[in-house]
C-alpha cells in the first residue's frame, strides 16, 4: 500500500496538534532520544502516571501510542481529549465495548474479558513473546 506525501503531511499535522494539545493540558514532553533526535520528531509525554510516545518523521508509519497508569494501551482519539483517554481505560480495543472491565492481551493491549477468551489462544500461542 502506498501513502501519498500529502496524506503523510496531513497526518503529521494532526499528530503535532495532538501533542501540542496534550502539552497545553499539562502533559510533560521530553525527547525520546535526547541528544540524537529532535523532540519535534520523537517525543515522550507523561501526565499523572499516563504515558505516550509520538513519532512524527514525515513517514507513513508515524503514530502516537498512549498507555494508562496500568501500563496497558488505550485507543487514541483522533483529536486529543483527556476525557476520551480516561474512557479508554474501560473500553475494549477489539470490540470497542465501553464501560467494561478490561484486562491485558498480548504485550500491552487492552480488551474486555469476552474478547480475551477469544483472542488469547490466537495471540498468545506458545512462544508468542519470544
Ligand atoms: Zn471486547
């Protein structure tokens, strides 16, 4: 699959805005690779036990990941929203069911108990973590 330069540029603009809004909302931004790469292209964010990492390098793989105080990832809203991130703690990343208890799946994924029962045998086969 190819991604047009315009599409990558638009996505990077969105990611920069996401990071800027997070910082405005009290997240602390630090360089992911201090001394090696600019904070503008690889940045870590933290707030109240939460963490995030954004890669914004003009590359189709650019993205932002966010994890809660329990170290499990949450679905990342298109536009930064502290409230939506909080809701992510009780939202399944697979079936998107809301207001449900969530548990770890795979390395740091988050899902509801019903999805875990279905997904664990597929994702956590013998040797999955090696
Ligand atoms: Zn689910």
